């Protein structure tokens, strides 16, 4: 008999951990090759983890709702095969990069340490002040070294989203004798207990007075909140705006949308046209298609454009159109419609929300004329398209200037001022506007 370690699979660039949502198998259960063993989630997508071998699940090392680093052993399967190395599920492992793409080295994972379950009497919970997460290893070290929850909450972390790593807490322990003790927080009077929701339900809680409704954020909203705060802390955000006359584009779409639907079986919206213009402008300004790793600038050779899509829950997800610059308008339309449809049905695969190099969000969908979007890390720029409105505009003609009713829209670009200066950001945005304004009204489909 051989014991095979099932490890937390790698879910894509910048994803360093995942949350265990549900174990589908219990210790002692038989599992077949590629049979789902558990469900996991990241801030991007939910996914199943299938078994890499056939055998018997003999040990589970993490429980539901635990946050586990990638490549960490999460379970042990006993099989009649020869000894095997720890294996991740092939169904959710990172897809190979396309030919010619420059590989981006992932941030190093902390050295492997044998997993030690947290004792039931641990003094530090896995969630600290403000919902900050502490791994089982960090909590174990804190208990062994007598580090209180207050000390841990005041400790700066170098991990993802400011989390405390093994290195951080060991450094604190070694310097603890010389460091001043953190101030003791004054005793706080406990708040009146909230009314509990019915067992098994998700009803909102209410305050004792009844004047406040308390609703717990769902898992995705918590992750989005952390990701947004992390982005603002990481990048120096600057936003530029241009106004574009898209009358030709609007007239062309109105003329061809029925014919386009008949020829390709797809409804053409403005989004694929915006994606096409962005992809062309990225080729003109490749330094907008980069990411920052430490003090290094990684220039991406592929143009992979993420498009923010609203979910029925109100949350957002960003599926990615890979190699958007190589697709024609029909191909872009098919990709946009397919990804948006499956995003609303929660049917996106992990690889379809990974690898983005630039993000586009359409705030005009909600009737907004402009927005200042937050950068989708580790990218350095995100563009928002506003609502298209009829407005009076000055036109230059051979007979002089005239005022006419035109279809106008605002474009806004938020960019990381650490590496993208005003000239590059402004020039790129203006180029996108030029491509939209110069749209050929006689273009064939």
C-alpha cells in the first residue's frame, strides 16, 4: 500500500491560497480517479478538487472554512500503487502559457513545514481584529511563545493582503525582548447580543432596538473587500478621462446588428467593440500591459483583457478574453457573450478568470457617465466606459463650425503611477478614444 498526499492545487497567477468549502468524502471512504473529493474557493472562483488516484481517503488535515496555502498537503489517500509524490488535481492546475509568452515567476511559497493541528485550547482564533486571518501554523507558534491576540493584531505582516507569515512571527519572537510591549487595549463594554437567525438559515440579524439591520458579508464580498483595499494600498492610483464622439460606431451597430445576428448567431453589443479598441491601443503602448513584482517590471507579451461581469448576487467577477488582439470582431463577440453568460450561471472554469493583463469595466451599464475604477492587481491599469448619451457638440466643417447632436461617451483610465506616468496613461486613453471615434461606418461584418 502507498500513501498519496493530496495537495491544494495552484489556481492561477497571484492566487496563493484557497478556502475549503466542503469535503465530499470522509476518512474511510473510497475515491475513484478524478472523482471530486472537496470543493474549494478563491476570491476568483469556486472549484472542485478531484482525486489524482484511486484509493481510500485515510486522513483529512484541514477542516471546512480553513484557508490553506497552495501546494500544502490537505489529505492523504491510500492506494495499492507504488509510492507517489504529493499530487494536485489536474483539473484545476494552472494551464500552460501560450507559445511565445514570457513566463512570470510566481511569488515563492514559504518553506514546507509539517502540518500541526491547532490545539482546541489555542488562545488565538483564526480571525483576528477586523477579520484578519491567522494560519494554523502562526496560531500554534503564538500559543507556544505566549503571544497574545492583541500582540498578534498589532504585528505587521508581509504575506498576501498583509497577513502574518511564519517568517514574520519568528522574527517578532527573536526581537521580542527588545521590543516595547504593545499598549493594553482598554476594557470594552460588551455590545448587546444580536437576535440570532434561525438555525440553518441566513436571515439578517437585527439590533435589540430594531433600528439597525445587521447582515454578514458573504464569502465573496469579504474577499472582494480585502482585494480592493490591498489594491489601493499597493498602487498609487491616478485616473485620467477623455470624451469620445462615438456617433459612427453607434450608427454602424444599429445598421448591422440584425445582419450580424443572422450571420454569426450572436448579438453584438458595444463591449466587443470596446475590447477591440483597447487591444489595438495596447499594441501601440505595450508598457500599459505590464505588472510589477518587487522592483521588477514584467512586460506581458499576450494581450489578455478581463471584462468585469455582474453576478446575480451583486458581486463582480472578471472573466478573461485570452489573446484578444488576435481575434476579429466576430470572435470577440462570441467570447464576450459566452463568458458573460456563464459568469452569471457560475459556470466559469478557473483558467477563464486567470492570466488577465488589462481590465475593462462598463459602468455605462448602470447609467453612469464615468467612473474611477480600482486596479485589478497585479495589473497596472483598468479602463471604465461610461453611458453613451446624445449631446450637442461642435463639429468642424468646410463651411465653418456647427453645433450638432452627437453620441458622446466618457472613457476613464485608472493606472498605477508607480510605473505608468501621466504621458503614457493619457496617451493610451486618448488612443482608445481615437479608435472609437474613427470607427468605419462602412465596415463589413
